[in-house]
C-alpha cells in the first residue's frame, strides 16, 4: 500500500475534478455523497498505508515516494515528493477521517442550499491541499498545500458571499493568512540560501552549517507563518470572523485541520527548534499568551460559534506552548484530541443552530436538552472533554501539556493552569446558556444594536420550536463523541496503541523529557482535575438559570481586547489614506500622466520634426549637403587625433 | 615647381562646391541640372587624377562609364522636365512641393 | 581655341615638370572656375549653358594634361557637343529662357545656410586632404596606366576585357534611357498637331505635376483616369 501513497492526495483531487465538471448536474444530495465517498476512499487508503508503515521496523519509520521532478534549476532542485512517517500519517489519518465525517454531516446540513455542489467542490479541494501540506517532503510542497488551504478557507468562509459580513470575513481571513505567508516565504528563502536545498532531510542533516543565528531566524520566520495560519497573537482576529462560513467549515477548517497546519509545521522542524532555544521559548510564550487572552475573550462572547472560535485559538495556544517546551508528543496528542472534541463541539453547535433555524445567539437559545437530546449528549461529551474533566481525552491531553510545561517553564505553567480554569468556565457558560435554562427562543426580543448579534437573522421576533437534526447529521456526532471519549487511551504508555510508542521516534532526542517523579505527576493531574471540575460547576451555577450577567461580560473582553480597533487605527486608516492618495494622485497624474505623456511627447516631437518636410527640393538638397559636411567633420576629427 | 596631383584635387573640390551651391541657390530647373553636371565633372576630374597618381587605368575606365551614364541621365531627366513643365514656361523647382508633410 | 593650343603644348610635354604645364594648368583652372561661377550666377539659362560649355572645355584641357587625350576628346564630343546641346534644345522648346530673379529667395534661410554649409564643406575637404594623404588607394588595381601603349589602347583593352559586363550594361542603359525619354515626352494621340497647336487636354504626365501647379489659371481642365492607359509610365 505504501506504493500508492499518492492516492491519498489524488482521490480528493479527483473528487474536486468530478464536482467541477458535473457537480451541478449531480445535485443535492448526490454531489455530497460523491464527495464523501472520495474522502472516505482516501481514508481507507490512509489506513492501508498506516498498516503498511507499521511493518517497517527501522527505528525511525519513513517512506519516501518520489512523484516527479518539479523544479530543476541549477542549485534549486525541488521534487514533488511525499514523505510518509508517523507524524505525517497521524495527521493524514485524522484529517481524512474527520473530513469524511464532516462531509457526511454536511450532506444534511447544506441541504437546500443554492450552491450545494460548490460547497463540496471547495471542501474536496481543501482536503487535498491539506494532505499535500502534511505529506510534502520539502518546504516548497508544504508551502503549496499551505497556500491551498488558505485559498479554500477564503472560498469557504465567504461561501455565502452575498452577505457582506461573510464576504469581508473571507477577505480578512485571507489577508491575515497572507501576512503570515510572507514569514514562511522568507524562511524558505533563508533556508535555501544557507543549505541550497529545501528537503527536510537535507536541512536537518546540515544544521551545523547553517549557524545558530540563522536557525533562530528561520524558526522565527516560520513562527510568523504559523501565527497567521493557526491564529496566534498577533494574527488571530480572523478566526472569529471566519465563523461567518457554514458550520461544517468551521468544524473542519477552523478546528481540526487548517489551523493545526501550524502545529504540524513546527513539529516537522523540531531539529531546528531544538537547535534554537530562543526560538523555542518565543514559541512557548506566544502560545501561552494566546491561550490566556483567547480564553478571556471567549468568556464574554454571545455568538455560540465565536465562543468556540476563541476556544480553538486558546487550545492552539496550548499546543504551541507544548511545542515551545519541546514536548512535541504532548502537542500532537492535544492536537488529535482537540480535533475530535472541537470538531464534535462545532458540529453539535451546528446541529443546534440548524434546529433553531439559523439562530446563533446564545442569549436566544435555552433548554435545548429537552428538544435535542442526542445533540445534547454528544455535545456534553465534547464539553466535558475540553474542560479536561477525567477520564475523557481532554483531561489526559491537557494534563500532558501542563506536566511538560511545569517541568520546562514553571511561569508558563501558571498561565496554562489559569487558562484551563477559564476554559472550563466559559465552556460551561456556553452549555448552560444553550442547553439549560428557560426556553428563551420563545420570547420576543427587541433588537439591541450594541450587541454584535444585532445583524443576525432572527433579531426581533420569535423562533418556532427546535427539532432534533436528521440522522445523517447525528451519526458523525456519535462517532466523534466516541473518539473524544476514548482518545485518552492513547496516553497510556507501554500499550500497543500508545501514541508515544508510535510517534516518539520521529523526534528522537529532541523530545523533552520532563523527568518528573510519579508523585509530582499525580499531584499535577489531581490539580488539573480539581480545577476542571470547579470550573465546570462555577460556570453551570452562574449560567444555568440566568442569561444576563453584564458584570461578567465586560466590553473589553467582548470586543476581543479591542484588537480589531487597534489594527484599524495603526494599519487600516493610514493604508486607506495611502490608497486614496494613490487613487487620486498617483494613478491619474503619475501613471496616466507618464503613459499619456509619452504619447504627447511623441506627438509633439513628431510635429516638430514635421517642419523639416517642407516639400521643397532645394531644402532636401540642403539636408544632403548638411549630412555630408557632418561626415566630413567626423572624418576630420578622426584623422586629426592620429 | 611641378603640378602635383593635390592641385587637381583641390580644383575638383572647389568645382564640386560651386556645383553644389548652384543646386541649392538656383530655382530654374534646367540651371539646377547644369550644376549637377558641374559636380559630375568635378568627380571625373578627381578620378582621372587618381588614375594618374596610382598608375591605374581603372580611374579612366570609371570616367568613361560616368560619362555614359551622365548622358543617359540627362536624357531621361530632361524628358521628365519636358513632361512636367510643358505647360508652364516659368515653372521653378519650388512649385513642386506636394510632399510637404 | 585657346584650349586647343594649350592642349597641344601640354601634350608635347605631359610630364608635369615644366613651366608650360604649370601655366596650362593655371589657365585651364581659371577657365573652369570662371565657367562654373558663370553657370551659377547667370540670370539667363542660355547664358548658363554657354558657361557650362566653357567649363567643360577647361576640364577637357585638364584631362589632356593628365595624359588622357581620349577622355578629353570624348568629353568634348559627348558632354559639350551632345549634352549641352540637348540642354539648349529643351530651354528653347519650353521657353524657359526668360530671366529668373536671382535676388529673391522665397525659402527662408536657404541662401545663407547654403553658402555657409558649402564653404564649411569645402574647407573641411581641403583640410582633410592636407592633413591626411590625398591618395590612399592601392596602385595598379585595374591595370597599368601609362607605359608604351597608348591611352586609347589601354582604355579599350580594359573596357572590353575586365569591364565588359559594365560596358554592356551601360549600353543597355543608354537604350532604355532613349526609350524612356521618348515615352516621357510623348503627347497623347488626339489628332491635334503636337508642335503647332496648343494642346487642349491635360498634361499626360500623371497626377504629380497636375497637382503641383498651384496657379489656378493653368490648372488642367480634366485629369481623368483613362489617360494613364495611353501613357506607359516609365
């Protein structure tokens, strides 16, 4: 099966091609089914490749598949080459698996939409791009996938582009991503300059020749790219706005896959990070700060999806915190677990939204557990998982991260544990507001223009009674809930399924060993559990019955620390002025003036020269004589010099 | 004192200059033509001079041919002049300025 | 007449090393220059033609001084005898023997520029001749000049052997020129006597001269399309 690794990428691409050519004709729901089938097939192939990889018994299991030579230009030899190792296979498995489930869910969620097949077109292309990203064996192939997912994210976020907020959200996502991509590109340039190759294996083999300063620079530049793609400080505002896209998009792209591309990249370059402690520390600090800030913002959001969005940012911060400490395995564990429970939470939220006929305001939900019990149960598993309540997966994963942080940078551990408390609190707030309490959706509500839900669909007026979602949407929920619950098993070492057994060889000696005693580990775990339970109880207690607590939802937090306003003032307004200046002065006067000026100059010089064409023979003879005199003068000068 | 070839060549140059001046200054077409003949003669003179200094018959052969071609040129040129100026007796070269740009 | 005597004297001592040579040269040069200036300055075109004849004779004398009697003879016969006569015929035929107003120059700046440039050019040429060697070519390229054979013999041998093709070509050129001249000067057959009657129809020479005549009184009444068919344009 290893020989057909390329099929993993090819199948979603074929799905994209099929949708491109005949999607509209296939229609609702066949197009969705076809798309899901291709992704499902890709998942099957991935499993096959995984099983095949297990048979490779070398200490570091790798397999390289060379597809073709892409760029053979002198020193720059770039191949389209796939690199299969435990890290990439882990990513591939959960990408294809969760994508397949979300595709299945979308068949039901997007039913009746005008652009049904276009949705699956973009989704398939997205999955293909993400797979290219994780399977690439050199930085340039990774970059192709990187750009591809960014583009598909733009298309999918602005899927309902007739709504102005959606269109501008898509643009915002793409622009922030692009800013990060500049960092990635500069890292590629710098790497090529020093190593003259972009293959990961070559780079890692020649670390000594790069020099520590350059390694730090490369790592920091890649961190800029990661900040864009994985929504870390300071490039995180786009993720909240990206919730304008359909919920399956949020689940797939902005919870499970695209935003984890950053985590994958930094794990892939672990030798570089290991060689540069400064860069690693920076990553850890960025991750920790982001985790905390995003958690505080999530405490005050009113839109269910925005809470989940900031929660994603926060959990990604945890992953980078782990990477910064060198605990790559913990980061990957959290990434996988997060993919399951965040995907589940988003799909569950989508189910609730669908049931309430597109209502996203938490203040207008309530008591959904009575009307949508299946959604409630699965959502509840996800909720408890993310709050890190034992024995669900989130507890084990987050515990792993916090344990390593305590051993590496205790100061950051404090930030981490505070954030864990906040996580438990705001997720319980969300659950309390949505699934418990009174039937607020039945009330008439006046439009309050100060909230950010003022422009939503049902501002003003009542909602009819919510209904449970169709089976095609609930089945993926159950599957994800199952995995969210049992993924903790991966944490158990000395187990055939254990993640560390599988993935540690990729990192070798770069992996941080926390060297904690089992007592210390037990103490930390207990602390985690206590904080989680306390947070859950506090959140529920405050928000189960009452929906309005203005003191806990300050404007500063609700407006995400006013960062959008800050960027607007610092970057937006000046750039707007520059653009206005360009449009009114540079474009008409300089550019048009230049071009028209050339034409005018030609015309004027033409009219000037025209005066020599008098038509009189004698003038022309004079011209001949003049020319002869000039030639004579030239000859004289030549002769005189000699 | 000997007559060196330089004198002939200087004379040829001056003759040529006078011919050129005539073409530039006169308006009567036939007089202009005659000045062109002057220039041709100046060239012939210099050819013959060079033939003598280089002891080369080629110069004289060339004069021979120049003479023939000049004759042919005059024939055709005057034919054209007749064709153009048949009607107007005092037409000058300045009357042909149709190619004014 | 003077030229003939000078030529005879020069022919006797054609080595260029005696006072006779110098004197002949000076006289011939004076004749040439005087004639040239006369061509340019004379108001009446017939006077110009006669001055041209004088110049041609002077040049012929100079040819003889250069030991080239054949070319001198050809010069006199062809140039002075045929070409200038042709000029005179045309002058008489067209009636352009009226005087031209030399003093008036319609084109702005033409005269000063002309004089200036020509003087500049001549000075340059003479300077060039002085500064570098006048003669730079390789000797004996086309065949020896001088020696025991006569000039006619040498010239004839060269023309009929080495330069046979240009000779034939120029012969053909002459024939073409004659045919061309006949065609150019022909009037269209209208039945009217071309010499005595004033032709009523348009000049058959084509569009350019017809449009070039700005004076409206002389404008041809009709320049119509069929006419070019009668005239084979050269």
